[in-house]
């Protein structure tokens, strides 16, 4: 099974660049199918209201439940005070599997990391060429898994790539995403230093062709079992740990405070809508899929 760990979907509301205007999923899905990609993690585009943007992503996933898996996009500063209920609501109602943070908005805070810890959800973070942030996060939260987008830099900062390669080798809870990494030798170096278990295939679709990004991984020439880890096995291993559905509700009930109050917080994440009750993409990760990657 091949899983693209990094794609966007839905409409933004800033309208100043492609990444905050619209991420059309249908062209991406056609390209992904042609390339042999089975499933894709999708997150919202940049938005002024991530609660709304996440609900829109859930609707998109409901149209393609066998292809798409959601991560919750949050703004660490603007959403402060409601991150637990945003994440909990998405994992409970829509069975999302992780958290997305973009450093252009704000870097992960303790509230974000402690929420991830509570739900055992990975944090997918774009550090915008500031990999030193990982040296703060990873030791403080050794039980939280961090996936670093673009090996640290979308803008081709070789220093950031180099530092993230060292970080994924050093920290057991830090992983790298291959999307949009143009200096191929840093992907090679990442595998040499950290091993295939610390790298994940991503495309940053729909704007970047997933087939092109997938070919970069193929060009590594890894043994089949190691290539399988990069192309989906590592991501599956992290997503399986996330507490979704009933388990997410149990986490919320265990939070200090009134039970009714917590349930109200979770339900307030978005309006109830039967159309959003999509099948759990994780439920389609079969025993065969998992045993293939020795999880």
C-alpha cells in the first residue's frame, strides 16, 4: 500500500496565493491513481478559521472515504484554548488521524503537544526552514511523534535539510517528509543516517504532481521492505496509535472537568451533519496491509 502523507484539500479564504485559495482534490486523485498511490493524508489550505476548514475537509473525505485520511489543521496561537476540543472533535466524529501545524501561522505550543500526547496523534509540522524548533520540541515531548514537512524547508534551504537529517537520526520521535525536496542527495543522506524507518513519502499535492514525488523515492533503489516503509509503512505505524472514534471520546471524558461540558466542547467543533459521518479510513487498513510492514 502506497500512502502520500502530505496533500491539501478544500478552499482557503485569503486569495493571495494558490495555497490559500483552493486545493482541488479531483485532479490530484486522478494523478495519484495513475501513479499507483492508494491513500492520501489531506489537510486544509491556509484559512482564517480552521474549524470551518477542517469541516470542509471532512466533507471532501466523505466523498472519497477509500482514498483520503484527514489530519486536523490548527493555528497554535489563534486557536489557543480550544485546540483540545478541535482535535478531539475531529478524531471522534470524523476519525482524523493526526494534527497539522504550519510555522507560517505559528509553531507548535505546549497546548498542541499535550493534546497530541493525550490522543496519541502525530504532529505534522512545517517548520519553515527553522529546524532548531525541533530541538526544542522533540526532547520536551519524547512520547509525541513529529513529522517534519519538506525535510525542514520548502524553499530549498540546504542548511535546514541538513539539520533535519541529523534530527531524524538523533530523535526516535522525529520523522521526515520527502515532499518538494529538490536536493535529492539530502533524501539519500536521510536514509543513510536515520534509516528507512524515519522517512515518509509525501507530495504536497495538489500543486505538486504526486507521481513525480513518488519517482524520487523509487530512485533511491531501496530494498522492497525498506521502500515499503517509506511509501506507507512508517505512516501506518504512527496513525495506528491515534485514539479515534470511541477512544477519542474516552480521552475527552478523562479530561478534568464536567462530563457534559467536555461533550459540549467536542460537539461544538462543527455542526452535526450525517454527511460527515464517513467510514473510518483506518478501518480499511487491513491486517494484510499491516503485516506487510511488520507493524
